[in-house]
C-alpha cells in the first residue's frame, strides 16, 4: 500500500465525443466525490484547455441526480478539445501553467478521458510532474468510437456506435428494398484508419437485414473490384446495399473520398464528407439505376438512446477504476478493458491497468484475418468479437418521451 | 345493419414506407383473419402492382407470432409501389385486370394503406366496382411521414418520424457544441411541400437541446434573411444549428435545393439531396467557419426502434377499424384520426370515417399562424400539436440487442 495522497482532482474530456463518454465522466466524478482522499472535484472546461485557461467547474456543487443523468447524455458534457501538447523538453510553457493551476487548486489527481492523443497528454503531464517533484497521480480513461486504441480489448464508445450502426443498417436495409425497382444504396460510416465501425454493419447482415458488401480501410480499395462486386449483386437481385468506411483508400494511399474535390460542390469544403454520395452517383451512372448515398455522420457517435448497456456500464467502470486505483497509489496508467467470460460462457467486463506510455500514439486496426478474402466483408470472428459488446438496452430517462439530459450548473471554481 | 358480405380480402401497402406502416398491416391482417365474414386474407406484393401481377401472399399461412412482429418491423413488409392509375373512363385495362383477380380469389374486401395517391387509387377502384356491379368494400388506411394527408388530424407514420427527428436533433445539438471553436451545422429533413417534420425539430429546442433556426416550405425562403439569421446567432455564441425542410423554396417557387445542380458532383443526380451540404458550405464560405451538413435521409422514416408508441398503436388502430367497419357494411371511407382528450386532459386516440373522395389528392400544410413571424421557427401551438403524438416508448423486441424483425413466409397464393 502506497502513501496516502490527499488533494483535489481534475477531470477532463478530450477528442471527439461518444454516446457514452459522459458515463465515464460520471464514473470518475461520482467515485472521486465519494473518495476520502480526494478533497475536491473539478471538471475542466474543454479538457486540458480548461486547465490552461483556469476554467474549472466545481463538481462538488452539482446536484447528484443531475450528475447521474450523465449516463443518459451524449457528447462531452464538460466540453472537449483537440489540443496537442508539445514535449516539455521542447516548450515548457503549458506545463508550467498546468503546474501553477494544480498548485492553485491543490490538485494531486488528474484524470483524462480520451483516445490516443489524450493518453499522450496524460503521459507528458505525469512525466513533467515527476520531473519537477510535484506529487500527482495521473490516470487515463479510454474512449473512442473508432476502437483503435492500443492495448485495450475494446474501447468505451465503440460498442454503442456499433449498435447504432447495425440497427440503422437493419432499418435502411428494409427501407431500401421496399420497391420492386432497382436501387443501389451506399452508407458511409466513420473510421479514418480502422474499420471497426464499418465492419460492425455486418451485425445487421448477420440478422438477415444488412449490407451486401462492406469495405474497410485496412485493405487497399480497388475501384474495378468494387464495381464488379456491386454489379454482380445488382444483376442477381436488383438491390445492393454497400457500407464503406470513410477511410477507404487506393493502394497508393490516396483516400477514395479525396476524388470528391474534383467533383466538389464548388465550395471545396473537404470536411463535408460526401464519399457515399460520390460512390452512389458513380454507380448510378454505371448501372443506370436509382441510387442513394447516406452518411451516418455525427449521429453514429452521439446516439445515446440506442447505446449498448454493456458499453455504458464499461464506460462508467473505467472511470470508477481510474479513481479507485489512483487513490490506492497507482499512477501513469490507463484503465483497459479485458475480454473475459464466466463459467457459463457469458461475457464479463473486466479491467486491467496498462502503462500510459505503452498505449499512447499507437493505433489498433482490424486484424487482416478478420476481413474476408475478397476484401468486401468481415469474417464470423469479427462478429463474435463485437457481439458481446453491444448487448443490453440502456435505461434511457425520458421526459415527454424525449431524452432527459443532465443539466449541470457548471459553476466556475474560484480561488 | 347492412347485408353480410362474405369473401376474401386483399391488403396492400403503397408509397414511401414509414416506421409504423407494418403496424397498420398487422391491424388489418390480424383483424381480417379473425373476422368471420372474411374467408381468406391476401397480402398484395408491392401494393396494387401485386394485384395486377397476380402476386398475392397467402396471409392465412403465416405464423401468428411472426405477424405480431410486424409491430417491430420498419418499411413496408409486403413491398410497396408508386403506381398511379389512370381514370377508368380513360383507360379501363387495369380495372378489368383487378376485377379479374378479385373474381379469381373471390375478393370482396380491399384495404389499401398509403397517402394521397393511394386514397385516390382506392376511390377509383371502388367506383369501378360499383359501376360494374361487383360487390366490394374498399377502405383506405392512412400513412405518411409527411403528415400532409387531408382530413385526418394527423397521420400514422408522422409522429414516429417526428420523435426520431427530435431525438436526433437533441443528440446532434449536444455533439455539435462540444468544442469551444465556431461551428455551423445544417440538418436537412424530409418534407417537400409540408413542414411538419422540419417543425418537429422544435421539440428538441423545447427540451433545451435543439436547433436555433428552422425553415419550413410553407413560407418563401429568402437567402439574405437566412444569412442574417445565422450570422446573428453565430456572432452571439459561435455555434449555430439549423434545420431545413428539403422543400424550402424561393418566392418564385424554385426549390433552394435545385441550385445544387449548378454546383453538382458532376454526375447530376438530383435525387442525392445535398441541400444541407450546400447550405453548410455556403455558410462556411461566408462566415469563414467550420460547417457540417447532415441529411437524416431514409433513417427518419424507418427508425422503428425510436418510434412513438402512440403512433404505433394508432397505426394498428386505423388498420383494425378499416376491417371492422368494412365487415359492418362501410365502404369508400378512409379511417381518420381525431384529436381528443379524456376528462383529465390526457390525449386519447379516436378515429372517424371520411369519404375517400374528400381526402384524395389534397395536401395539408402547417398553418401559417403556427410559423413564427420571422419564418425561422414554429410557435408553441405547433409544439402542443405534436407533443401528445410522440408519446410512449415502443416495446422493441430484441434478439442479441438488435431488432428482431418479422420473418414472413410470403407464400404466393395460387388458384
């Protein structure tokens, strides 16, 4: 048992939001409020930027029911940021400021919720605090819908996006086949470098109402193969449903979506997406058929109403474990999820601690052996991997049959 | 009490599908299977086209549990069509064929589920049968997400789309405001001529997490007013969430979305939508900010997992009432929904019968007095109108936490 460390904590959310990142927030905040060693709980406004700006919300002043509704609330309730810190050997400015704020609020615990970059931020801050001899326990809390975080079996946020994508694909599959006229539908899902989300659409096909073809960014995309895949199914039954990952790319590394800049809307806003529309239009031209491009866009990462209960509970768990381990003396770790099963073969959520340095800045991709030979779908192993993670319906709190989100007071801490 | 009419029935689904149209199918099929007067229940494959093609599914051979799962299944399970019949005074071909099929299967009841055009189809078929002296009771069962069907207070399918749109807007609103950087988001919803769906996004705003501005097709769209509305909010808080109906148009009647053909993707597929992306890109250019265009696309009309229970039950009810009234002697009517409240002020679903001829080919738009003065939002009266209709969470049947859809055998009837 290590020495007791008494002090306040700061919790921050970083990177793209998810449907369950606020469940991790609740896991951290609730556990920290209950922990005797933690004297005060602060929530950083917009992640590390809130620390640098001295904009911290006083979580001790929040109503406990409203805090519990974080389980019901999508996106990052404290605000998020995309802020990459330079190594302190290069530029110490931010670190000096963070130390100043830590001292000002007597902060000795720092919990940071995010993906690869955020684990890197955690790691750098911790190293700096150690260098200057300031006692601070730093823990990483993982999140990303992309599921590309290294070391953890899977990542909170992913399974809820997967469940939403699978459900939506089932629904679209039903809708897109309703007429007896030919039709090609292309659905674009997120995932720039990893195809976990695109592959999850196969859960819908597994239930008999899903895409015919799925393209992941782990393999090179070949437009001629794509045409011939689609054409074959189109000629067979006149209906084709295709799912593509936004990150599909040619063998030279060029993103397929980049072609859209030559066929742009005239404003050249590359961030608008449009891969689905582009491929659909292209297929429509080729096959002389009606087409539809559908981009699941932000919906796939914020649909808490169709989250996975397993995911929600695991998101809470990793937050809780981060705090419990920190007050028990652990630092410089990320709480990872381990795949385990009980004696009856039922999936059980378990955690382990990984060194922050081991997870920062690595990307976990879909294993190539889980992608089929033709590179237009996933294998049963992929389905087996995802299925236990999407289980359980969330206990959504409704008011007039619409979600009742957490309404935090967000009172700025002053000292 | 009119004469007992003994015979088989045909049920068909027509037009764009909805999240609850299969609940009406279940209402018709279940009630018809139980009705002593109805000797056999046939489901037309792809609506009236299935009658013309002699492609009828034998509903008597279906498993009752699978039929009950129609309440859980989006889109038109029997298949739909968009087939406009000529008046029989002009061309009798189709009518002669329909009469032939009715006689072949001893059909004396025809139930047709659809929007304006389908009520027109019903009406024409009924008039023809009367003209040739063939006893047939014809009843219309309403559906449309657009809610533009005349005569009925509201239309099955609308409220579920409204609930999905409001929920999605709440979620997107949370996500789109997560960073402390400026951002404009434009969401496009369906509704070519009526703004019921776009207006329903205001339910999200009413819950504190929705769009700032909503544009309906009932009023003329003015691009300069639009820019200044957006700019004002953008300058105030750096974040703007806009909802537009796909049918917004300039005062000369030109659809705003038509402009996209000049800024097309090069393939000229006008049905691809893209209004949201176009407006977003335009605003991005003007305000020099990050933008995102989101099209809710097919998702808004097939999201049975987030349907309104009230809507599902009403969809069943109008199907059930169509059959019960027909066997009791009624014909040439559409089952309409009436707004009513019990003594405690709670909304109650009630129906009435309207002459088919009175509803066919008319469109019900949002009353202008329910649109605000600036034409960028709706009034509290609009919210009061929609709110009771979206109430109740559907009892979704899940299998592995994904929807379990009806699996009908669809055995083709032969005679």
